């Protein structure tokens, strides 16, 4: 897979993750992110917003947590 193909896949997955966004998120708080691990797996997530602000996650943080929850820590692209 070329770098351009990898990047296109990650962008597509980040956009798909927007569809998973909590409907309660304000419109200006809808973000998606995707990452690829050394194994070639892709993990995508949307931002998690909470009115408490203490429980908010950026989309990148959520994607990293998703990968970590699957035991993958070697990130090659975000």
C-alpha cells in the first residue's frame, strides 16, 4: 500500500467515524480521526463530548484508546 493509498483510507475511515458521532454533540464538536497500526489495522473514532467537559475526548484520543483496547500500541499513521 502506498502512502497516498494509506492516507486516503485513513481519511475515508475518519469521515465514516463522523457518522458514529453522538447526536447530542454540538455541530461544532463533531470530529473524526483514524489511525493505522504496524499490523495494518485501522481504528477510527469520533470525538466524545460531554457537558461536564471533564469527560470529553478528542477524536484522536478516542482512536488511540480504541487501538490500545485491542492491544495495539505501534501507531504508524494518524
